[in-house]
C-alpha cells in the first residue's frame, strides 16, 4: 500500500430499538440495523445523524458509531480528519 494513501479510520454505524433508556441493550438483536461502514468519523457521523433524525419519533430507537479502528489496532493514535 503506498505511503500517500489516506489513513482509514474505520467506523461502523448500527442502531435499533433498546429495551430501556438506561442501558444500551437492544430489544431484539435480529432487528439491529447495520447502517454502514465508513472510512472516517465525519462520514460516519453524517450517516448516524441522518438515521437518528429519521427515527426521532421513537424514543427507544438509538444509533451508535463504533470505532472499529480502535478495535483493530488499540495502540494506534488517532488524528482528526481534516
């Protein structure tokens, strides 16, 4: 891979209905929606915001951004995308 390739900081956006608002426990794992996989936080945040706003009428519905790059390489320092 060339040194000039942009750094990928993979993020996963998922969501679904929670059992209650006190915990991040999904009501039904079969219904958890995988919104998508994104190469940086900015694009993941845009997708998260769109899904969260589209379900604003359901208080139990929550979407999350999972920082996959931290799971793949926990020692990796993250630099903000510019």
